[in-house]
């Protein structure tokens, strides 16, 4: 299996621009998680889905952030408009219901200038 | 609320030294406990886990025992290698694959 796939791996953008991060979970996994990692705040859960339905989005920092999962094999995290404080590494992870282990993608390093 | 506390880093050791990274948790029920490892430039990956009290998880020479009486899950390795340099995260979950609570992470540097 290819594991969790994220794109792009690196994104540099200017303040005010829209940013879209993409994730393909492991085939057959029914849970998908979006995390943000910074030096100051560590690893933060932003939102997670079960069977494509958002279950808990309490970690989404502001209305500028939105996430979708249109089907079982694809999810997006969008930031509009982006701000310098959004600079971080964003991870997607997936897991199989009944199994506790989460499988992480390689992350997207976002830099907002 | 539920939480995980792990020792602050960085931890710096010489090759072949003994490693302990402390982890304690607060939980209202009986969670499963995990150690994840993050190598530079990569995502987190599962290192080991334990699902009930007194279980011992082990992998790649690392071990951790689920201690309900002390609410701890300390990570140990008898002889570290340079390749073990990474960030280690203690975590808990109540199962079903949802909402894992992660500690802040402990960075380990191993010198040759």
C-alpha cells in the first residue's frame, strides 16, 4: 500500500491568498484526520471525518479554515485568506474503524509570507 | 479532561546509552496507550502500543508498560543508536480510531 498521500509537500504563498492542501487516505480506512504542527503549539487536531462525514471540527482555528471529504479517497483542507500565522506543517492521517492506530502522511509544509 | 504529559526535551544521549522518556496520563476511562515516533521531515508513525493495564508494548528494542496504578507509560530502550534520533510522542485514545490525544513530544538526540 502507498500509505497516506499528501500534496503538495511544500507550499509557499503570500498573505491573503487561498491555499488548498490535499490528502488521499489509505484505501479502506474510514477515519480521516487533519492536524497542524508548530513549534509553539505542538500537534493540534483540526478536524476529523468518519465515512466522509465531519465528526468534530472544534479544532479548526477560524472560519478561514474549511475541510471537505467528497469521497472516501480524497479530502481537502482550505485556508482562505491565508495569514503568516498559518505557517506550519499540516498532516493528514487515516485509520480503520475498530483499530486505534493512525497512519500519517508525510505532511505539507506551508509558509505564508 | 483527558491529557498526556511527557518529559520535556531535548534529551541528548551517547550511542549505547539507556533511554527513558517519561509519560503520564489523565483519563476518565481505560484508554489504549501509544508511542509514536517522528523522524526528521516525516509524519508520525506508530512505534508501539498497549491496550490494557499491565500490557507491554515493544518494537525495535523499545518497550513501554501500561501502568494503571501510576497512570504511566514510560518509554525505554536499553541501548540507543544514532538512528533513534527523532521526536517521540506519547498518546492515548479510547478506541474506534477517533480523537487521539497526543503529548507535546520529546526530542531525542543520540551522539556517535
